[in-house]
C-alpha cells in the first residue's frame, strides 16, 4: 500500500523499509567530512497499529468485536513505537502520533507515558492555530483503565493480580493536580460527526532536548573517552550482522564504469547526471529497469542494507526496449515521462528539478511541475 502511494509521487527522495518500527535500527549516514554518523529525523509520523474503533462507520464488525482489552493489549507496542520515534528524532524535530481509535489507552495514555518517561523532553505542541476550520474535541485529561470484564480502576493498586499483566502502572492518568502539566488537552480527537469522516486521534510532539537515556549515554561516552585514552580508544570490532533473505531483490547502484550508461547518457544528453544515482534491482543478467534516486537516499541504502530491509526507492526512469530500429536500448519509463514535457523541458532540466527536491522535503519544484 505504502509503495503504491509513494510511487504516485514520482519522487527520488523516498525510501520504504519493512521493519518492526519499535526496534528500528539507527540509520548510518555519511557526514560532510566523510565520516559516519547517525541519521536523526526532523519529522516523524507514527501512524501506529490500533484497535481501529474510530472506523466504526465503515467497519461495523468493530462494534461486535470491541472489548476493553483490545486497547490495553495495543498500548505496549504503540508506546514502544512512539518511544523509538522519539529516539530517532532530532532535537527540535516534530513527531506526530496518530491512531484511528477513540480509546484513551491507545491515545492520551501513550502520550502521557511518553512525556513522563522522557522527563518532558517530548512536549505536546499547541497546533490549534494551524488548523483553521477543523472541528475536533480536545484531548482527555483523565481516563479509567478497564479490564476485559469491564471493571474500571482508579489506581494500579486496585487492579487484581490476574489483570496486572494487561493493565500496567503507567497506563493511569496523571493526578488532577498534575494533569495541567502535560497539556494533554493539546491532543486532537476528530469524531465522525464533526466532519462526517472516520474517527482519528492526532498528537503533535516536539523534542526539546536529548531524551534522559540519550543524555546519560553521551555523558558516559565522554567519561570513558577521557579515561586515559584521550578519547582515541577504539571499540573492539563488532561482528557484522548478516540479514539473510534481504538480497533476493537487491538495490544495485551504478558505478562510473556501468556498461549501459554511455548509450543512455549520449542518447538523452545527460552529461551532468551522476550515474551513481541510478540503480537496478538485479545483480546479474540484462538490466531491465533503471531507477533514479538522490544522493542522500543512495547513501542511506548503501550504508544500511545489511541491517535494514529496504523495500522500495527511486523513480523508474529507463526501461529496456531492445528493438533493432532504436538507437538506444532504453526508453524513458512512464513514471518519468509523466513529469517530462518532451520538447519543452529537456531531460537535464527534469533531472535538476528532481535532484533539488532534497530529503528534507523541499517539494516546491515538484509542485511547480
Ligand atoms: C494505521 S496503519 C498505518 C497506515 C499507513 N499510514 C498508510 O497510510 O498506509 C498501521 C500499520 O502499522 C503496521 N504495523 C503493525 N505493527 C508494526 C510494527 N511493529 N512496526 C511497523 N509497522 C507495524 C500495520 O501492518 C499497519 O499497516
């Protein structure tokens, strides 16, 4: 689904992975000075798996299957995804957490726990001014964790032992005197009757400083670096983790001496295009389809393909078309042709437009097209 939707953008700036996002590894990237660093994101959307009870209008069986335990059971994975998102976010960056559920255990309880555990490093942003005309209810300041047998509890001490693996201490709301500190009312609850839509919960969070465990890891690193070694002590080499099964559909980037490149370059007049931004999905045999990415995506894929399963990247740009009457054995792919006004815009102009759409999402050029 995501691949299908992202392809419609015809953008070389996206990369789709298939990974448990609660344990998504850090992405290694090449620094400006050629060293290796960790990619921190400016924007993250955690559209987490949820009970979907906001979709009752289109999914009537949600009524039949609903019980209080659904939300309790999802709270854990939802929190872990949000927490991992917070870790991968740059300081100053924003993360949106969303569900299509009304259950506060999947919504405000997750946000409250994230704010508590990050000791306020993650703050709810007031976006009320950014959404003129949108009808919604404010987030809840309190809720009642409830077991499958529909008994509600006002504190963890009341929870019978048999439900204590389902209802956890951090699922409870803040006490009334502290509720204001978390600004949970900044969460957005869109109910079906507001705008004749499905139901959604949306929270916008900002990372205001390093998370407590990130900050302490930094201090520890500094201390161990100062420990007589002058910071130069090398860590023992880590055993390379091989992810078997990722390679059946590899991403093979062109090298400077790629044999099919000279004829494409000459035929389409692409002297300035760096062939290293082009890739195919096969290691051996005839190259059928050629895809275009940008340099940031190329760097991410090359540096992380051993640890992260990449599913899709790049715009299909050239397709093999072996026809004796053709001067070039590759035609322009439909996906690329959509964006090129042949005759008015040269391939080179087109490439400039694509490549300037950088990974941080500056999409003005695409919009112009
Ligand atoms: C609410 S849907 C997201 C829909 C998506 N935003 C879209 O527009 O297609 C939640 C998705 O999370 C996926 N999912 C469930 N557990 C996950 C996990 N641990 N890590 C990553 N994705 C997960 C589900 O398969 C589901 O597709």
